C-alpha cells in the first residue's frame, strides 16, 4: 500500500478547487488543481503516474519509458482519496494498492516523484515538486523521482 498526503497551507479561497464528485477515473486532471505521484520501478525505465483530484477523481498511467505509455486500468480497489478543506488549508490523502500495478514487485525498490498542479481563481497554474528538472516543469523527468523506498 502506498499512502501519500498532500497539504496546502495559505489562502485556499484564492485557489480553484474542484467540487467533490464521485470517485471515478478521469483523464486530464492535471489541467486543474491535482496532486500527482510518479512511481518508478527500480531498476528499469517503467514508471506510473498517479493523479488525485480534490474532487475524488483519479487516473493511473503506465509508461514503458519517458512519456511512453497508456492508461492502466485498475480493477478493484480504486485509490481511496480523502480530502479535508479548511479556511487556511487543503489536505488530500490517497491510498493506492501497489499490487494493482503490474510492474511493481513486493521486494523491489521504488523511486517516487511527488508533485502538484495548483490552479488559482483566474485559471493560472503553478507547478510544485520535490525536485524540478532544469527547464520548464516536467514531472516525468526521471531526475525528479528523488524519494527512494
């Protein structure tokens, strides 16, 4: 099980946060406020992109190499997403069963890249990550997968 928690502190009312909806798989979540986890299987070039929206929507993509992949269908259970919004904070907690991701082994090492796309009320986007690669934001860059577990 992989559990990730994202916390935003500040003027949450200045952010465009999608309203709660059904926990459905949905594409394009990264176009709005969305939290992401990139899980790379070590060794090798296979990695997964996990998207979690404050709406409860989610997506999982499997890549064979840098941006080379297709969505992966997860049967059951879908990621569990819990969101808590307060005046000055937004917290999203996501649980994902890693045994649902075909390339993940029980005994293997994983490299993680944690990231967020934050949309303000005017539609402007900002990009946050544990580490950004040089140049414009690119969460798929393997150099941003800096957390090893």
